[in-house]
C-alpha cells in the first residue's frame, strides 16, 4: 500500500484506517496517474477507486464490505468473481 493511499484514507475516512493499515483497503486516485490524454476526455472516469480485498467465505469480509459501503456511500460497487461462482 502506498503512503499516498494511506494518507488519503486517513484524511477522508479515518474510521477505515485500520483496513488500510492491514492492507485490506486501498484508495487509487486518478490524479496520481497524471493528466488525462486528450483521446480519453470523452470517457467519464471516477476520480477515485476504492479496492477492498475480501474472502468469499469470511464473515469478517462481509462485515468489512458493509462497513466500507456505509462509510463511502458509493455510486457504484463492482464485485469480481471467479467463473465457478
């Protein structure tokens, strides 16, 4: 986890800092990748993406997801699943 990610989480959502510190939660901000190239200005991209590592059989993971969603109130949530699920 980058210090930039941890610092941004500490500033915006300090109640989630424990998840950042244990490597479960990472914040990726668009500005960290520099300016958007002109050919991409037609796309709408989020200013930030929050990544939460989970385990599908873990009650703790389910509680962490609920906690993060309640804290962030995101416009969208994306779930990655393997083919078998």
